[in-house]
C-alpha cells in the first residue's frame, strides 16, 4: 500500500512577524495572511533562508523599553563602546534610575570604567556611561535629552554612542520604565540571495523574510524638512529614481527649496534632503554611513524596513509610513478636524467662517512638528461653496502642472488658493499669488484641438505675453481657450468637477481647489 505523505506548512517572516502557510503559497498569500501593510504596485523585498544578507559586523543596537524602542549607534575607538559591546546583554531589565529635562539614566550596574571628575559637554541624544559617586559599581547609562554640560563621573573617552532613531520616546521615559531587551543590528552585505519584486504571484519558501514597507521616524529638529518629506510621500510611496551602493533617491521635488535645519551624520537609514546647488529638493535614504554635510539636512531615520531600502532598485516604488504622520487639516470640515485633534490632545482655534458647512483652507502653524510641539493650531474656515474639486491631467500636461502646483502650493498642501482676477460672461480668470512663471517654464503642451470643453482648466503658455494666467470657461468654446487666448497659446491641465460653484464667485474672491485623486469622472 502506498504511503500517504502529508505536506507540512512552511514558515515565513513578514515585517518581523512569523506566520505559517501551506506549501506553494505566494507573496500575495503572505501579505493577506499576515495583514501586512502594503500599497498596490510597490516593491516587496525578500531575503532567502540562511543565505546571508548580513555580515558579522554589528553597527548599532536596538534597545527595547517599556515605552518603545530606540537605536544606539556606537562611536568607534571608545573603551566605553567596547564595554557596551561586550556586556549589553547584562543591561536587560535595568530600570530608569532618574530623569530630568537634560537627561535620562538607566542603572545602576557594575562596569569596568575609570570615572573622572571632569565636566563633560554633551550634544542632544549622546550616550555615555557615568559612575555615581565615582563608584564603578554605581554606573549608569545616561542619554542626553538636550545639549548641556555636567559631571557624570564619565571615563575620559566620554561619549560612546548616539541615539539615531526612536528619539521621540526618550522624554517619555521615567520611573518604573525599564530596558526589556537589546538586539544588535548587523551590517548589510550585498549578496545575490534576495529578491525585490512587485509580482505578488512569486512563490515563497520556508524561511523567507519579507518586507513590505519602510517606516521613517521624523527628526523633531527638522520641521520644514519633515513637510518636504511628507509632500514627497503624500501618496504613500518613495519613488526610487536612482539607486547606488550608498543611497537611494527620489527626485519628485527636484528644484523645490527646503530650509537647512539639521547638521547630523548621514548614518545608514538616515533620510536627508539636499538644500542647495544642483539637486536641491531631492530626497535620499542612506544605505551606508556618510559624514554630515552643510548641503544636506537630515530629516529622519528609517526605523523599520532598512532591508527593503538595501534591496530596492531604480524605478521601483516603496511603501512609506511616517512617525508622526503628517497633520494636514486643509480640506477637512471643522468637525473632522476637531475629532482628529482631540484624539491627539491638540487645541483647535477657529477663525473665519465657522458654520456647519465650513472647510479649512489655512492652518497655523503650518507644519506638523510645530503643531505637535505647541499643542495648539489655529485654522481658517470658508464656506464649502468656495472649495472646488479639480481633476488634473498629469499624463497630458506634466510640465505645466509642475508650474501650476508650485504656483498655488499644491506641491506641499492639500488645498491651493486661486484669486479671481476678473470674470466676464462664462469666463473666470485667475492669477496665482506666487509668480512661478518667472522661474518655471510653460512650453506649449496639450493644446486644444477643435474645441475646449466647458469646465476645463487652461494655462496661458509661453507663446503668449501673459503666460502663467489660469482660466476656466463654463461652456464649450471652439475659438478661444479658457484664458481667452488662441488655442496655440493654451495648455489644458485638467477640469473642474464642480463648475456650478463658480457661478457665485466674483472679482477679488478666492477659489480654493483640492485635487480629486479618484477615478476619472
């Protein structure tokens, strides 16, 4: 009698979580079974079983605490770093001994250090070993929360590491909190034993490690850079336009200025933006360690999915999550904003129109980090009749839309403002407050053929003197474009989905627009 062989399940890891699957399961099955975060069309990284992907070199350590995780990168050639590397497992279970505005300390424990009386200058997030009463048996791991100087009984070599991610939890640590575990992070080593694919039909095998997204922890010292990154990833993806052994980069906001804020080393997993010169506005994620640069401002650090960063290839998209998430209120009703902010403990101050149909078109502070820091935000509302949904033709007029979005701030905000310069008959002419036509080219693109449909949005191109004007006609026209120019001087960039809202507007009013990103209507 022939024996019946029962197939056993295979085990795979998805974003750090183990799951069991039937043999022959696909990447799509893995995502469904694990309910992993995934955005359609993004690349997924796979490391194969026991095939390396890492070298034996430890580059940093993840410290898991009762309040969350943070990551320490060690300083080279430090005796304290050597003590940490040799004894880090012994520090598990150690509690917070004390905390202040300037620092938090875990301990005590015994360590083979030689303490000194010297006052030590610490930068924010530096890590040192310090002996209370100059007693090595009363040693503490001390993390600086602010730049300051103090006598901690530290060895002569002073700082032995720096917290490079997870900084948001440090100020929350206090009495009763403790270190749960410490895990070394191994240095990545290029091998051929990995896959980065968008094919959900890829068959997975026992031992595969799967990564579906990256998470970036935003550095609170870079509020402007954070908004730049939020705008870049507003659709939930980092678009890899260039990949080298040192970094991957997204050029979606190439040319857009960003304030320099954070002069930090660009360690592996760092996210930074170029702020001057050629390449201004490009965003990068480091695959290896690079020095700090006065041309590159560090915005955050990859806190999950660095393996996916290492595997990504040019022309792939990576799903991105951020911590914190962007706090954009523009386009929301006052009720929606109140619900969102109350959950975060943030006060909402209302200005302007505040009736039941009010929608938000301005917020102050304008960036997420400052709103969270201040715990309060002021918003300006207008009647819903002044907020118009528009559909933009990215495939047909990409260059003109680069000008249009820049001119009305749609590059960085969910809602743009278009002041009405004049109206006549069924025509509305707008002039953006930002004169982007002075530095953004508007070559002829998607010019009308035969007629312009009512509701279509036109921009006067550089074939005419008044280039940069924006216009809409409510009715079809087979002679002139929406700005009143001949067809050869008109670029059609999209259409208004609620043209009836324009009928109540007059010269001097402001039409607020919000992009409709759904299916064509």
